């Protein structure tokens, strides 16, 4: 994998989180594979490569790649507007989080507690989802910039859906942080669109 593809893998994680948030908001449904992939990514320490953060293969990330391709191609027929808005908001929130040592410390202390829940229940269990959602609520949702999620109010008002959305936003911001650590910058999405697409298409070839 090239350095750019490593970045795109992490960015695929941001977009996957955004797509899953949009699905829950609009339909109340989410695939367990997608949820497991994103919540699992919060707990990986010292991965040998970026793909290992997402479970070692990029099958679950494909939905994120598709949304990312739609954003980079700027084709109205494939552009997923709400997921794009959520993804850009997550990238913005990550920049705010990076300046808050106190918040990073809280997240760093609570993730090992969530890890022990995962070992007991599994990554997509409602207790784990609730713990991740609560961590987002106690930290990132207190920042000035908020992510407004749009969808069917019947879905958004269900507590377990609200927890899933918050948990996925937390995981998406973790992916944004990883993307930044790998050298990703927002201007690339504007200036280097063609280069990014050229490196992204091979990641989709194994479908």
C-alpha cells in the first residue's frame, strides 16, 4: 500500500462512519459488520498498518470508499450529500480535539474500560455501543462545533440509535485523527482530487 492509500484507508473510515450515521438516522438500521469495524477501530493499539485498524481487510470500508469517490468525483448522481457533510464535520471536530489535552486524556483513560467490555460482550454489543456513545457525549459533544444529524425523528429519538450515532461519530473522529497522523490534509480533497481517485480505484477493485 502506498502512503496515499494508507491515508485513504483512514479517510474511508471517516466516510464509513458518516454513511452508517446517515443510515441509522434515515432507516434506523445499520449492518453489524460496519458497526463492528468502526467500534473495533477505536481500540486498536500499535497496528502494523492502517488496514489492521479496521480488522485487517477493507471489505467493510467499501461503503466508505464509495461515498469518498462520490465526493471526489463531484458527480451529482453518486454524491452522498449528508455523509459528506458529516465526514467534513468530523474532520473539523478532530482539529478542535487535537487542541484539547484534557479531552484527549479523558478519552485515553476510558477506552481501556471499553476494551474490557468488548472482551466480555463483543464489539457491537449494546453495552459497548452505550459506553462509546457516552464517551462521545461527555467529550466531543461539549465542543462549540456540533454535528447536526438529519433523519427520521422516530429513529433519532430511540436511545439505542442515538447511542449508535454518537459511538460512530467518536469512531469517525478517531479515523480523522489517524488520517491526519498519516499526513492527510483537507486541502488534498480539493487540490489532489485526481491523484486521490487514481489511488482509490484499486482499493475498490476487489469487490
